[in-house]
C-alpha cells in the first residue's frame, strides 16, 4: 500500500530519509517515495536519494522500480532513477530489462533515453528473444525502426528459431514486414514447422478476424523473399 506521508518540504524529506525506518519500507512504499521525490523540486534530491537503500529492490516477479517506470512510459521517473544509480540493465524473472518493457509498451522516448545511457539493444530474455523480436509481436513500428538504427541485430533468432521478420509476419504486421524486407531483414527459418504462417495458425484465436487477411498477405510476402 502506498505510503501516505506528506513530503511538503525539503526538511520533511531529509527527516524521513535520515530516519532509520526508511530502510524498512515495503517495496510499494519505497517505490512511491522515489516516484514522489522524482516529480518534486527538492534541493539535492539526487544526492539524498542515491545515498540510501532500495536501489536493488525487486518484487517477487523480479521487477525493479525502473522496470515499472519504463513500462509506464514515465520518462522523468526513469531519468531520475537512472541518475540515482538504479541499474538500467537489471533483469526480472523473465529476463526482461527496462528497455524491453519500454519497447513492448511502445514508449519511444523512454527507449531513446535508455539507449543513450548504454542499454543493450540485443540483450536476450529467458526465451533468447531480443527487444527487437519482442516488439515485432506487438507491431510497434517506430520502436522497431529506432532499435534497428541503434544497432539491433535483425539476424538473431530466439529459442523457437523466430526472427523479428517471422514474428511480425505471424501477427500480420504488413507494414513492418514490408519495411524489414526492404532493408534486407527478411530472415526466414528453414524449419517449416516454425515458418510464420504455421505460427500464425496456432495463434489465430489470439488475433482478431480483421487481422487474419493481413497474416496471409505477410505469408505471400514471405514466399517472395
């Protein structure tokens, strides 16, 4: 539950931080404290926050505060946590980094910021998927283009032998498929079971009816690749 303490002055913040109970805050209380601190204009707040605990706190699912900030698209909070020394490379229990969450949830400005701070564009999650491959599933075109411009490798395959190209195809993201083909990123696995059209068939119940025709358009594009 959120801590309801009113931090209405720099003095109150310092008092709270120097209280020995600060290190005993729950995960949620500590998260909201940092979030509140990030949006207020306290003097020396970076120094204050960076000198105390909670930078390595993770929820049972492995999420650190910076994962949540990136997932929410809260750029100012991501910047604040980074400046406080939070690890932008930290992984949750699925092997996802803050960059992965920003990509999957289509937060381009957060993606740009994390990459500018050295986030790894080809980091692998537990399924050996890169942020690029994961993003292709959701069809976030601008994110895909930016990742590629930042050096993401379109040749990489995950544990199921899927590439960014086949992942986009299996979801019927025709604009992305055409773009990837235009830059030579049309890498298609040799194993027929793992071809995008086969993957698409197994995913039909997850895809709206209007997307089915797009998937077959992608299939024909693949056939000419």
